[in-house]
C-alpha cells in the first residue's frame, strides 16, 4: 500500500454538522464508539480488518481529542478519563481499546512536548478528530530496546530525511500522522534518539505482508516502511531527548492504557458469564450452588479486583508525580503491566473452566470467552513480560530499602 504523496492542506476545527458531537457526555461518546465496533465486530474479527466505523465515531465524537486541553478545543480529559474510556472500550473489543489508548499516548506526547509552530498546527486537528496517530517505535534488529535506534535521520538544510522500517505499526495503514523514533541528526551513539512527527502526506507509506494473527485481529499491525522529507521543526521535544519523553509519557501511558484495555476485556467477559448464569435459561443449565463453579467465579473476580486496584494506584502516581524515574516508581509501572497481562488472561481462563466447552471454548458462544482469551494472550508479549522482569531485577538492586511508591 502506498499513501498519497501531496502534503495535505492545513485543517482547522470542524463546524456545523461535521463538528464533533457538542453537548454529548463522555459516556455517550464512548457508547457511540462501542456500538459501531460491536455492530461490525463479526466482520472485523473474521477479516482481521481495521475497525473503520469505530474510528469514524472516535472522530465524530471528539474522542481522538480526549487529552487535548479544552482551551485548545479538545475534551480536556485526564489520565483517569483515559483509563475509564479504555476500560469501557475493552469490554467490547480489545483491539479497538488498544488503538484508542495508543493514539492517546501519542497525542499526550504532542500536548506536553511539541513546540511552536508544530503545536499550533496539530492540536486543533487532534481536537477536531482529524488526526489519528500511529506510533513507529519498533525497529528491525533492536528487539524491545525502546531507547535505541539504528535508523539515521540526516538533516538537509531545514529538513529531515525519513527512511524508516518498522515490523509492527498498529493502525499504520489508516493513520493521518506518525510519531517516529530515529537517531538524532548529530547522534554519536544508538541511544541518541529523537521523536519526530510526520504527516501522512509527507511520506510514502508502504505496507507489506498480511495481518492474520491469533488474536488482536482488528488492530491491523502490519510492517511499514516510511520514506519522505519533513520540516526540521517537526521534532517533538529536543533532538536526542526521546528517553525523557518515554519516561514521562510513552512508558506510563502505555502501561496504563494497555492494562486498562486488558482489564476491560476480562471484565466484559466476566460480566457476560455472570449475566448468562443469572438468566433463567442459565439457571437451568448450570448448578449455581456448585462449589467448583463458585470458586472459579471468585478467583476470576479476585484477579480483576487486584488488577483494578493496582491500575488505580498507578494512575494516581502518574497524575500527581512529575518525576517517575525513581526505582520504586518504575517498579510500580512495570508491575502494573506484568500483573495485568498475567491476571486478566488467567481470569478469562478460569471462566472457560467454569462454564465448560459449550460456553467457554466455542466461537459462537455469547460469552465471547474464546475471543477474549485469544486477544489477552498477546498481553504478555506486548513489550515482553520477560524483558520487564529483567529490568525490574536491576531496579530492585537500586532500591535495597524496598521503598513502595
């Protein structure tokens, strides 16, 4: 696939019937997106297709501008709003929830670190729903080392040259813009990484291969190659300073957003199971006095309550602390991701054991457990839990007094 090559004309806030739905509550906006996703879920799941209709509702309702300050035309949402919305979307489709959370991670980097004139160009577009962002941080040969890059970005006069391959870019074939990590033009080491923004129209976007995964099917995370030229002012923050953005925005919002999506998916599964069991037909098919059934339900709920408590504690930390680099704080962020990945998956697995083959294993069950389990299997692999444990082992040695955040 190849994107158009002409640079798009500047787009300001929409007006009239095309404006984001003014006067809607946040819950109404979320419900509109979830309905669109649910109506099209059989097709997007079957075809591993991007949820176009849900994205259209994210644009129309202004949800793409959730974290844009209200003074800039956005919804002025908080980190708590991001977590709440992502949990709610995850109850319908984990892929859609992850797409939304990752977009918000990118938009927050712009809100906090973009400078004039880029800030003034992008924030109105984000607020108007005209800018869906994709993240380009994966790179061949570097594994999960977020703070490294091998892709050079030459400066030519007042422009920067982009030639970047990425093995996984969620929603990249539909994105209006990209936040891309590359080596700073003056880099002397592979950790001198810059974050830059590129309009889709400034790039040649080539997708390769097919997206046919076990789960997360509508996330549409194809490999991309991006080539083009951008103005030098489209750097986010300072050149070579991506590590600071990663520690303050990318890492915290990734772990919060991902965990919220996983929790929403598992909570939706538990809700559907309990409603089925409470239904008169369910009470005929299942022995609701069964100690084994009740114990498995209890364990599934216990796992989700644990994740929810850890998620809200970490959310509070991110909201009130400006420096998240201390070992105890990094350990809490990483623990959230690891725990949510493991416990949400285990909770759904418990539910499959609880309700058995017909309602736990078959694709056509109204419980949706089969899909939830496939989707949640990706959680431990999405920035590998093994890699985080290695990092946490080193952080533990830096905190011999075991100070909790």
